[in-house]
C-alpha cells in the first residue's frame, strides 16, 4: 500500500476529503514521484506556507525572515499615530512595540536556522523601529568633529 492510499484510508474514517487545490508536495521527499489525487497531479513546490511560516526544502529561512520583517513593518506603520502622539508616554509606546511589533517579527523565529546576514537584517529592522519610535532621524546623528 502506498503513502496516499494509507492517508486516504485514514481520512475516510473521519469523512475528510483531500482537496487537490490545497494539497502540495515538497521536493524534499526521497521518493519524488508524481502523486495523483482523483486523477489530478499534486503540485511539487520548493517553498510553502504552513500555519503562517514559510517552509523551504533546503532548510533555510530567508523567505520567512523577509516576510516577517515586512509584516512587522506593516504593523509598525499602522501605529504611526500612536508613535507620533506626544500625550502617550514613552513607557506605553515601548510596551506596545514589545507586545505588537516584536511578536509579529519574531513569530516562529525559535525554529529559524539564522545566518549572520539574517541576524543582521533582523537587528537592523529592530533598530530602525526603535529610532522611529523615539523620533530620531538621520539629521539627529552626531558626526565626528576634527
């Protein structure tokens, strides 16, 4: 009995149906033969999104890291009115940042095999958010005087 027959038999007990439009096969399988469900070929893919995280056949997390930074930037941008508001204390702004932006950026990061370049990108995004939160611009930088 092949893998698909086993899965189909197990899901039949619970009246589940495999949907061919949502089913993907990763290239990382040792047996990379074409899989068919009800006369439809299942698509072989290199990367796919599962529970909000991007999984790659080669094991790197480049795509997931970039997407997470982008989502955190989106969350940060939607809170611009909060960051600019002078009546909200810095303590509250930092708590909001730590509870909304950071978890978005680091979702499932404990599973990432980070390279030095990816770590630097995450650090750069974090520092950029902190500078924007504090209202520090490039004009505020102190230059070395000779």
